[in-house]
């Protein structure tokens, strides 16, 4: 249902040249990528204005911890 809604509004499209299981896959369009990038930039800007970037620093530290944990399992 969500894919149909996104497809009707031009955010994703089907690959007509694909066959088999890949034929049902959808590709993200430039329009959707731009919207997601603008939303991300707005959240980063709001964090910098409201908290001085503390939330970004916290998330960066957690991400580094996750990378260390993933590296352990390698």
C-alpha cells in the first residue's frame, strides 16, 4: 500500500526492464533523496541551534561504540 502511494506521487518507480524477483523492486528517485536530505539538514540545524550540537556529539559517540562492537564480531 505504501509503495503504491509513493509511486503515484513520483517518489519511486518500477524497473520495467527487470525480470523475476527484481521486477517488483522500486528505486528511490532524486526527488525523494532531496526531500530526505533537506529533512536531515533541518534536524541537524535545529540541534545546533537548540542544544549547541550536544545531541549530534552523543549520537556520534554511540555510533563509534557500535562500530567497536561490530568490529569485535568480525
